[in-house]
C-alpha cells in the first residue's frame, strides 16, 4: 500500500535531457576505470601508459572477456554457472588429448596435423563443453534446484573428467591456438593487436547484438527480471535458462582453448581462478547478480577494469609480490561497494 | 457510543510532506479520540499511506505538529513511534511464520530466566493471558504460518497492544479476508474500542469502513476533504468525496441484486473438463463463450484463483484438460496458451510485470514477434507501446519509464495493454482489481468490458461479490474445490452468492 515513487522533478528531467537515460549505475564503472588508469599512471611514473602495457592488458583480458560474455547471459537470467572454470579446463584438455592422437599430430604433438584433423580437434571439445552446459541447464530447470548447486556439481564433474583424461600430463595444442593466443596484427614496431583480442571483440559484438536486438535477448532480460511475469506472458523461461547456461559453457570452452594457446600447452593448473575473475568482471561492470539488468557494454568495462588492475599492480614495482593478491581483492571490494551504493540511488 | 473526550488522544495539526516538488500531504488536520475507530479512505496517491507512515515514524522530516494527549511529540523513527504507543499493522504482515504465536507476541521482548535463557513457561502463560483478554482463540504453541490469515492479523494486533500501543493503525486489514473472517476481526476491533484503544482503519472497502468505524475521514490529493460520522453518510457520498464526482451505479456495487441475462447461445471458446488441482480443484468443469463474462466467485482460498492460473497454462493440473476451440491446450505451457490467444491478468502485480524494465518492454513481451519482428529496436517498439498505453489510459503514457514506478492501477493497465497487441480469444482475470481504488477499478473493468464486446471470452475470478455482480453475465460459485452453484438467467444478489460459497 505504498505510494508510487515520487514523480521526477525539474532537475531530474534536465539531467535526463543532457545525458539521455544514463543512470548512476552506468557511469560508476566507467568512473572507477578512469580513476584506476589515472592512479596507475601516476604510481608507475608514466610507465603504465606505454604501448606495451596496452598490448599486455589486451592479451591478459581476452580470455576473461570471452568467458565473461557467456557468463553475462547466465547472470542476466538470474542464474549462475560455477562450472565455467572447469568447463574451460575440460575443453582444453580434450583438445590437447585429441591433438596427440594418431589421426592428428600424434604423441607430444610432434607430427603435422591435417587441416580437417585440427578442425575436429577444435570443434569436438567445444561441442562437449556445450553439452555440459546443456546438462546443467536441463537439470536446473527439471529439478528446480538452484543453478548454484547444479553447476557446483558440474564443476567437480568437469574437473574430475579433466584429471581422468589427462592423468596430470601436459598436452600440446594445435598451432592455430598458439597463434591466436600469442600473436596478433602488428601495427607498428611496438603496437600489436592480439588475435585473441580480436576474437574477444567479435564474441562481444555478437553477444551484444543478440542481447539487445533479438527476441531471444529480450527474453533473457525479462526472464531474469521477473521469471514469473515472463512466464505468464508466454515466455518459455525454462528454455531460456537452458540456452543461457549452454552459451556460458560455450564461451567458457572457447576461452579455455584460447588460454591453452596462450600458454602453449594444456595442463591441469590452468583456469583455476577463471570462475571468480569472470564473475568479478561481470559484476564490476554493473550487471546485477540477481538478474534482469546489465549488459555487454557493462561487461566490457568490467573486464577492462579487472585487466587494468592486474597489469597495473604487476607494474607498480614498489608493491610487494605477496601483497598483490591482497591489494587486488581490496580494490575489487572497493569498486563493488561503490558501484553498489551508486546503483541504489536510482 | 464513545464518551466525548476533552483532549483527543492523537492530533495532527497542519501536517505536510513533500517528496521532491510534489506535496503528498498538504496541511492535514486530523484528530483521533480514545476508544474510537476512525476510518481513512482515499484513492491511491491521495496521501493515506504517507500520513500513516508519518504516524508510524517513517518520515520524521515532515512539517506540522503531532500531539499525543495534548503534548507535542517527535516521531523520529519507527522505534520512537512504538515507544509513544503507536503501532501499525501492515497489509503485508510482518509476523514470523516459522515461530509460534507466543513467540511472535513476545518478539524482541522475550521474558528471561535468571540465567538469561528464555522463560518459555512465562512466555506461553503471558501469551495465553493476552489472547484470552482479547478473546482470540488460538493455541499459543501453534506456528503462525499454520494459522488462518485473520488469526495472524489478530496476533499482530495483540503484539502491538502488548507492547503498550494506545493507537493502532490497520492498513487494509480486510482485503484478503473472507466474510466470516472479517466478522471475527471486527469483533476484536469492537472489544478494543471498549478498552479505550484508538484505531485508524485504512481500507478501500468502503462498506467495511462504514460498518465498523465511528467517524470517516476522506483524503483527496493530499488534503482532507471532510471528516464525518459514519452513521450519517453512505457509500455513494463517500465515493463522491473521494473522487470529486459520482460513479455510475454499476461500479458502485449492488446491495439489491442483479438480473443475469439468459445463457448465451454462442458455442463456447474455452472448455475445461474434470480439472483436478491439489488443494484447489477437485474435478471442475466449465466453459465460456466469446462475448460472455463468466464470474467465478469464492472465498479467498476456495481455489478459484488457482483455477484461473491452470486455465492459462501456468499450473499443470493433475487430471483433466482445457480445450480452446476444440483442441487441447498444452497443460502447464503458458507459451501455448499465449500463442493461441489465452491471456491472464493476475492479482499480484509483483508477479505480472518486470518492474526493473521499461514499460515498452513489458508491453511488447507477449506478442514480441508480431509487434517487433526479428530485429528489435527501441525506435520501432516505443511508439507501438505508446499507442496502446494511451488507449488503456495509462498515466503517464511514457513507454520509457520503468514499470515499477507506476502506481498499482496503472501497472494493471500495462499488464492488460500487452494482451491488446495480439489476438485475444480468452481473457482470464484473477482478482484484477485487488488493492486498487474505486476510480482505477472502474477504468480497468471498462477496458475489460471493451474486450468482451470485441468478442473475447472473459473469465473473472474474484472474492469480492460486488465485482462479480457488476460485470458477470453468468456466475459460478466455487467452494472447497468444486462448483457449488451456477447462476444464469435469473436474479442474484450478494447474500445468495455468500450462501453457496
């Protein structure tokens, strides 16, 4: 029985005319990012603004960016996928293991793999990752248990499968992955646009367009915003959740492959912190953990912020090595709190 | 009935409150005597809840004075208000379901033993004593969630009194109660009046207000229109004061009864056979034809609301089937129902709109392909939404506003609006005007009538006899999961409905 929210005042509408429908929630992450960049610029004595830093930030962030795109879909429909890190690992492991089979490059990846073999070695693991995501989705919808629980189980399953498959050994990966992970388009001597960043940009773009301009994207937002209302309006919310979890798994797999390429091999210690970093990026950007609000643009900012933070901290020489993770956590906490406070003001 | 007191128990002098540029309350003078039940009515947005929140301590920064027993007091916080003896019982009850009645009564003030542990014996004894004094019959150990709604409300009231309240504010106490439960609540209210407690009774049900209250105050647009004795006024006069104009007779409600038209000859559009829903329907058949409004009347909890949800595909029945134009609707699939033109407007606005999204997104959601095609852009969708918003009379008709910022009545219009963007064969309404003021109710039901005339089959489920009597062509009364009586082609009035419920 509360009165409706007070109508806007003259001051509100002036602001709206100037800035369109920008809310504090949109601006806050950008402001945080700008402040961070400024801070590191000062703290490193200008070394932060070198082109090499930019390249490194892009490389650092690409894998995270790719995974975050899919995770954004999952969070937007008010679910969570705890398995992204392990699905990434599994996809990479399957790829490496298949790569060293006789039909591809053989033991240690020493031989030459035919084009079609490389394609198989890339596609099948991606498909298997999607299947894991579909399984998570179907189980979540059918059992009506929280996705938190289902994907927690899936995380352990994927981890276990990876261990069983690789038996803790390292595997080689196709050259194309290594190229994507490490090389790029050389603009000048020092400035290079990494292929991984280009891939991430493409994934972002596709993710954004689908989210903003397709019916599926609209259904994702509305399913997350109010699942029951969406259902009463005829949206097949179960299918939407399943699709989002599958998308999350797909990008996780893709990210896992690119990461393996970047590290030139597959091993069990990869992607260990991927889950939390990816969630942090999405949330830093302003997408709500409760669904229904956020988007790709915000996730981009979140990924950039995270990467800037990571690269910047590495560059600031007077910070103790041991203190870096702690500082990372503290700054993250600060940024999340600030974002949260600003978004409450709407 | 109440001896005139020289000093009123509670008095508001010139109380005003502004939000931003708007005055929610403007110079309100209000008095409340001890042992009085004072009704407060007004449309949504008239200022009722603002005034109540001020009294409950939620808006300490108001203008004007509040006096208790002639002394000015500062109600700086809800705790301060409680300390001054003002207790509010909200529409959404705040009792803790998992705890027992006694624990709820003593919430925050449990009696302890010497060692600091809770003295259960003393607590239950104290609770039993309180309940006995108020003549509320319920075992003190029973979990609150297992008690009927009216008992939960009475325990809330008892809790307020037990903590020393002399002024009780009841916010929409009867909106979810069946008639017998309302009787029970009113008995308690009368007992409280005899003990000198002052009660402010806020409600949209003007008949209830006139029945139980000694005086009635009508608010409109933040100002008090008038305060009069309940005995010397009637429903029409009150509504006139609330809205500033008279309403057509059909909307006001029927005390005398209506004449229902004969059964329609048009073949039915929607047919339900043998529907079984655990706890709601134990084998229900019904049918409704295009251009007909079928009223489903029953007490809250009689199953008619769940029935409507089942027909819409939102609940899967354990047995039975629903057929639209001869072919079966996929059970439990709202997608199938919506695709084929079966629409539902639920009572719970929280359930029917995505509050965080813009209005236009809500409006286009049901028929997205039809309205927006494959490539969604704001530029394409917003005008379509704006058009239908004006058509349903949503104020403001701005498709870019967040849906959650609208008032309840306007939100319901948005919910209706989305069904107007596609084919509408069957319109299912579940308590569509719950909690809405008379003016908004009228507007929403006018839209429904329009759709009916345009050929939709309408099913209106409600626990308010007035609503059903005013709009239905044929009435089914549900009781305990079955249809107990069908009224068609005859005259029917409120008491007949109640008899079969």
